[in-house]
């Protein structure tokens, strides 16, 4: 079955702009998580959505937001972009049951460059 | 807060040599620990999880609660093992905390 897809794959924006990234999970997966990867901070959790509700949130400012649609597709939005927001943004999906953590399947990422 | 430490950014070994990628964690409860791997030009993927206690591609990892470690081992490295390896722990739900990663290079 098809893996997690993310669009766009590459994006260039300027400071102060906003950006929306999209993630389509594996069919049947209801949980979508977002991560930011930078050379300095490594991989950091942004937030998780399950059944259109934000379940968990990482330590990021309110400029970072997201949502999930009824078909489990998710978008994340970053407003008032800063140079430090340049990063690879990864999306991961899982079935998300109530037992031990289900395997998360990662997408290829969206490379955001802020000029 | 939970932390995962991988002390080596780069580990270089020759083919056929044993490999040990170190991982230490801090956790107040019962941790759930994983190793994720990213091969060149591929996506990040789960390699193994401590709860299943299985060997994947010849790799094993034992959770040592006394030393708070979860080192990844393989007795004989192969060139195709060259990749970026991340030690990961799970916070509530699906909040994964990643270590800084170790790049393994297996030389012919």
C-alpha cells in the first residue's frame, strides 16, 4: 500500500510569510504526527492529531499550528516565518491504538527554506 | 523531561567487525524504546523496539534499566548497514523523543 506522502517536497519562503504543509497518511491510519528536523536541534516533536483532534503538542511557539481532516489528512501551518524555521518537516502516521505505541511510518519530508 | 543521548555522532568500522551504537536515556517511569534507521535517500523507518525483543537484520538491543541504556549491537557489520541510526523513546501517546543520531559507516 502507498506510504505517507507529503507536499510540497521543497519550499522557499521569505521572513514574515506563512506556509502550509500537507501530509496524507497511510490508508487506515488515523494518527498523524509532525516533527521538525534541523542540524542544530535534531528531530523534535511538533504535534499529533488523531480523529481531527490535537492529542499532544511539543514545545513550539503558537506560530506553529495544525489540523486534521475527516479523511485523516493533515496540514501544518507556520505563520510569520523566521529564519530559524528553515528545516525538514517530517510527517508520520500510525494506527494509534490505546496500547503500546504503534509503529510510526514517516513521509519523505518537506524541506522549507526561509530567506 | 525525557532525554535520549547518543554520545557518538559518527562510528566507522570495517566490514565484518562488531558494531555497538550507544544510547542512554533518562526516564522516570517504564520507558518504551526504539531504534529508527535512515538509509541514504530513504525514509526514516523503525528498526526495532525493545518490547518485541527481536533481532532485525542481525541487530539486537537490550534494555538495561540499571544503566539506563539501550545499546544497539550487531556482531558482524555489513556495508549495507551504513546509515543514520536514532535511539528513540516514547512519551505520552505518539510523542517520540529522538537522540541526536549516530552515523554508522561500514568500510569495505
